């Protein structure tokens, strides 16, 4: 994989803006929608059980995020997975706090059995929990991406999914390949919902890029390269969050290819 592959993916997203259905947490919904709009995608927060399955069949990509699950939204998530699987719509699972709480962990395990996600995105502890480990402290990881990558590779092979492990250096694998993205800034961890929005970005890229590994890396690179630029222009996490949206709207494919640090 080369930086030009990621630039091509961003170009494809801008040329044909995808419609992304987000069944996500209440804390991050507005922020997630703004991130998608800034990068050039179209968000749709259709998360009720009466419409979720129908909409998943017409969306370009679907995000399932377990940040604040309720009975109705969990049911809608299962229906959206069914609709996406039937229609061939790529969907992304973000198993927020998996391993820390029993019900949501069980729901995440059920979801991956219902149909393979194109991409599973989480911190190291969430990914380890999805593979049968104990998880972290709520949404906080107690494990490093480096410690989780062997398990992530096995999970990717088993699930036929790309696994994206977030951290200071993001590790993304399809089981046979591992790509590391070393961009980003610590303020990303001080803005609520950035990780959730990254899952939505992955769904957006998966809608326009056939290779889920390229989609996951392109989404990660786009967000973190924009974060690098935003951090240079701001003084703290508040102004950084606003400027990050600006930088996501301004970043061009050539900028991405020039600034991304992948290995």
C-alpha cells in the first residue's frame, strides 16, 4: 500500500460522496455527522428499528457503534446488519467498551456472528475483548496496539474483516498485512467522539473503495493528517476540534499523499 492509494481513495470519496447510515452513540452523533460532512460524505442518523433495515439497503456504508446502546437502538442495529448483509452494503462495527460491560459485549459478539463487518474498529482492549479477552476500563484501553496486533490478525482472518486498532500509532490488518499509521496528535483523545467519528469515516471510505484495508487506512490517515494540521493552528482541544473540521474539508488527495506516515 502506498500514499497514492490513500490519495486515490479520498479522491473517490470526493467524486462520489457516499451516504453513510450511522447508528451511533448519543454523545457523538452530532460530531460524527459534522466530520462526515466536512470530509465530503453525507450522514444519515437513521437508528430506529422501523427504518434501520430498509435504510441500510440503500446506504453506501453503515456504522454500528455501541457507545450508548438502548434496547430499541440495539434492535435497530441488528436489523441494519441484516439489511446491509442482504444488500451487500459494507458495515463497520465499533464495539465501544466491549469487555467492560456484559450486555454490550454479548451484543457485539452476536453482531459479528450475524454477518462479517467490512471493518471492526476499536482500541486495543476492545479488540482483545471481542476476541475473548477481558477488555479495558470502560472506554479506556489498558492495552497497547502493539500488544493486540497478533490477536487482531487472528480475528481478522476468523471474521473475514479488517481490524483497525487505534492508538498513538494505529495498527490496521486484514490478517495477512499490517499497516501502521503514525500521524495524529494527543488532542484527538481530548475531543469527545473522535474515535466514533473515525468509525463513520471508515464506513464512508468502504462505500467507495472495494478494498476494506485501503478504506480503513485511508479513513485513519485522513483524520490524523488533518489533526496534525489543526494542532499547528490552535492552542488547545476546544479550538482544535473546530479547526479539525476545517482541515478535514480543506485536505486534498495530494496533501494526504505527501503528509501521511505509513509503514
